[in-house]
C-alpha cells in the first residue's frame, strides 16, 4: 500500500524537491504545510502515514509542532528535516519522538532510506 506523506517546510522549493523525490519513489504526497500551526491542522485533517517536518519555520517551529502532533497521536511517524548546524534542535526533536532526521539539501537515497525505515 502506498504511504501518504505530509510535507512541512516554509520554503516552497524544498517542498517541491521533496515531493518530487517522494512521488518518484512510490510515496503519495497527502498534503503540504508551511509552518507548525498548519502542520497540526493538516495532520488532523489528512491523517498521513508519515510527516516530514522542517525544524526552522515561522510562527511555530518543527519541534513544537512535533510535540503537539505527538500529543494528538502518540503513534505519529515524524521525520525531521534540518539544515547543517541544527544538531541540538535535532536532538530535542528525537527526544520528543521524531523517528529520524534528514539533512538539507536533500539526498534522494538518504530521504528514501529514512522513509523506508519508518515504514517498517
């Protein structure tokens, strides 16, 4: 069964890049969000199998959104996306329940490995 993914990133070009990688590798993009608040609303609405969550976003960052989503659904599968140099925030996210993280710029093989790992 095709896994449905919610892409959360404030940069449109990053969402486009990730969507392209996912669709070429048999994942379905259930929806997209630009910030943490939107991510929570879309999560409740779409019930995706996996969420890719950017860490640094306006209004509400990815770590806060992760905690909120985990509060709604403790079984939520969330992968964090971060630029280099955000290790402490990545560690906060992992402690808060993120399953893995993907470093930007996205490497297709690394993205798919992380998603496949979450899938099993």
